[in-house]
C-alpha cells in the first residue's frame, strides 16, 4: 500500500510538471495602460478597436519633447522602444508590442497635443475718442470696430453705436452686440447702412477712395502661440428689415445674414509693427492669396437663442515661420455684406465666450 501511494504521488508530480511545461505562451500583444508618472491626469486605457492615443493638455510648461512614459503591457509581452527611454511626444511616437510567443505584434501611436486657447469673454468695455466723438470699444486693444467711422460721419451725434456691450450675455455680465443701422449721405458719399462690426485688428485712417480699405484685419500671431485648429463660441442673431442694397434701394424678400469667421494669413517677415506693416482689409479678407487657413461659419441665419459653434480651420498650406510672419483675424458683422453697404436695418448679432484653440508646433515644425 505504501509503495502504491509513493507511485501515485510520483505520477501526480510528473503530470503537474508536464502541464507547466506544456502551458502555451501568451498570444496577447496589448498596451493595457499608458500614463506619465509625474502627470497623473495624463492617462489612457487603449481600446481594442483603436491603436491611437492622443493626449490633449493646456499646460504649456510641460516639456513634452522629453517625457518618460509608464506603460503596462500584456503578460510576457515585450515592447519597443523601451518605456525607460524619454521620447518626443510632440510628434507621433510608435510603440510595437510583441506577444510572448513572438507570433503576434501590435503597433500603437502616441501623441501629446499642447493646446493654447485664445479666449475672449467681452467683459471689459470702455470708451475711445474725445469729447462728443467718444464711442464704445473693448478695453482689449487688440479688438477694434467701425464705431470711430460712424462717430466721424455723424459728428458724434449718435444715440447708440452699432457696436456696443449688452447684458444679454451667455456667461458673465456682458457680451458684444453688433447692430446694423440706417446710414445716409456723408462727405458726399451715399452709405445706406452701417453694419455692426467687431474684429481683431485696427480701424485705420479713413480711406476716402474705398472705405472698405479703412478696416485693417489681423493681429500678429507668432509661432509660440501655436497653430490655430478650432474656432468656437456662442452667438444669437436677429434678422432685421428692410434690406438695402449699395444704391440705397430696398430689396424686397432679401434676407440678411451675419458673418462669423477667422483667418490666418502670412505677411512679409519682420514688417509687423513698422511703417511697412501689412494687413488684409474689407476688400480681400476672404480672397487674398496670402490666406493660409480659414474657419468660416456656414450657418448665418437667425438664431433666437444662444447657439454654440465650433469650426475647424481649413488649411491651404502649412505655416512656414522661417519664410513668413503671420496674423490672425477674427471677424464678426451683423450684416454679411456690410463692407459693401448692403444689409437689413435692425439685424443684430450678439457674440460671447469666443475661443481660438491653437496647438503647439512640434519640434519637427520648429526646425
């Protein structure tokens, strides 16, 4: 009996060892989690369907060109490059995970996008001009409007300017209100309507030969501000009536539209802020061959309640800061064709919480 027990346990032990030796190697080749030890908010758990992991962060103090990740992979699997090696995540980094049995592998693409939001709440308003020629304007001097032109045309006799603040805000205390108003004849020129306008740029010296050239769109947009990728915010729009053409004729049935867009354009390197500074104006802001990218609201119809918009920038070419400098224009108007004195009296556009989201350029872009 004792001998039989010994033989039984010997057989059991041999069988157990044999099972261990015959156990198949793991065929899984997955990243189970991907994070950065010093930045716990940056963590991703990849899905079975996607091999791309994109982290979007607004902290521009993080040097994403030299980060060491913390990666958990399938049991027995191996990964290249080594997680212990710092990587430049401003460009896509590809990791390849190989299964324990070496028969299967899977590649993962990892990218960190550092976002730089340019945010405008339109909370702080003041006045510019002197005496009876004072007009409302934003305290942020990167924004301008056509109010100084109306003040000059009407010699300051203005009850309410086309561009002003309103307490009908989406968030906070104030928003920007743009209203199309009835015009007239000024300095011998027939100007049927004044469109409310608000734009990043300058209202220059009056160009008597072509008023549309008076408006100078755009503010310098250096490389460190990032590549504009999204234009977003909130607006509401009331369509007025009647609609006038540039000859001061009422156009029956014509429905006015608002205008909301952003434009990135190139200028000669080094001229910004000098006497040779370059701008796009009302005659070419959407047609110039200097335009690099645009984000244009397609739906310009009436909106009785605040409506959210989010528009991706469409690029015609990649910015090249070694050859050019760039300017970013953001433009709002209560009448889409207001630059050409066409629009409906009473059309009113209100905008609030506007943002241009920019992505930092990768180290490769900066070379």
